[in-house]
C-alpha cells in the first residue's frame, strides 16, 4: 500500500464523498476514484458501498480506516523525529568497577531503556586501567572510574556517592568481634586487594609506616571468587562495602576501616566525541539526577 493513497482514502472518509476530498486534495475526481479502485484491486476487497450519496464504508473499509489512521500517525511522527533529530536509539557502552555506589547510573539507564525501546545497553566490568584503555579505543562510551586519577583528558561528572573501604573476613575470625578495623589489626595477616588499589597506593596514608608490614599475598579482579578464598580462612580481602551480602551470611563479615577510607566515583567520557542523541540524553539525565541529589 502506498502511503499517499492511504491519505487519499482517509480524506474521502473524512469528507464523506469523493468530490469534496478531490477538491481538498487538489486532484481530479476521476483520478481520485481510479486510485481508490486500484487500492481495492490491490487488497482484493471492496472499501465503499457504491450507490450512496455519502460514502459508506464496508466492514473491510472500516478496518482499513482505523489502521490507516494509526499508520499515518506513526509515519508522520517518524518523519518529524527524523527531521528534528529527535530519534533516540543506539547502544550505550558503559564500564565500571564493582560498587553499589554506581546505582544512580543504573537508575538513569533503566529510565532510558524503559522509555526508548530501541536503546540497548552494554555493561563492562573492569578496573580503571582497563576502562580507560577501552574509552581511548572507542570500545566504551562512558566509564565510572573509582579512586584518585588524573582525568584532565576526559569530560568528568563526579557522582555524589562514595565507596567505603573495609575488610571481608570469615565470621569465625577473632577480628570479626570488632566493629571496625585499624591498621594495626592487619599487620602480618595475609591480605588480598584489587590490582588498582596497589597501583594507587590507596592505603598508605591510612596505614602510615605500618603498611610496609602488611602481607599482600595477591590481587583479585572480581570479588566473588576472592570471597570463596576468604571463606577458607587463608586470607582476608580489602573491599568496598556492599559487594558481598553479609547480612544473611553466616560465613563472612564486613568490617569498615577506621579512620574511614573512601573512594570517589567519577563518570567520564572522551572530550571532542560526537555524541549521538542517546548519549546526549544519558549525560543530560545524569546531570539532572545529580543536581537533585546535591540539592
């Protein structure tokens, strides 16, 4: 079916007769009648009951009229959106480390994919080194970087949430009886931490000279597997709060560091990139959410 002919058909129905529709459409009445007859022939149905002074639709004609209005409305909306640059579709590729503090980012993504069904999201987990490499090569559009970094080469949007450091340990550990962990508590005990924190020397200011007595036996990328090793009692793991659910866990506990050690979260993307509509929308919604939180 030709969209133009559907417009002719709906105009005839609105006018109630072919002559009035022909006049409104600036087309001759015989030419308009011929277009409708061709449409009926194409569909294999009769759309109008002939012999009436005013147009009377057949059952098939009524069905086509209802659907034609939907088709033409969708066609007009699509055309307007394309002309105005309002189309929101495509994929948002975003990376982040493990942290419950990125929940505002997930809430914005949820709003976008709910309201724009043609938007897709790819989530990538990794530390800052991996995420920045993927940003620089174009594999990622956005990343949430954690900790202290020199980010002058990126556009940045600080999140208003922080990651609190602490220790994951077996519930049977003597230290689990305390409510918090001091630097002295960790001296000599086998510890796992993330590769990123060792590169950033995250705990040196917190522990002072005692950090040289810490026994770092290895690193982890994702905490789930590290938690399995901690369960054996072979080591403890330095971790952000909330990454392992210890509330209903009778094997592991989390104890925060004192004095408190927090890491910031910063949303970053490359400067000078030509952002698609969906990426512009993501940035706009993130700024709006953060303004509300900060207010």
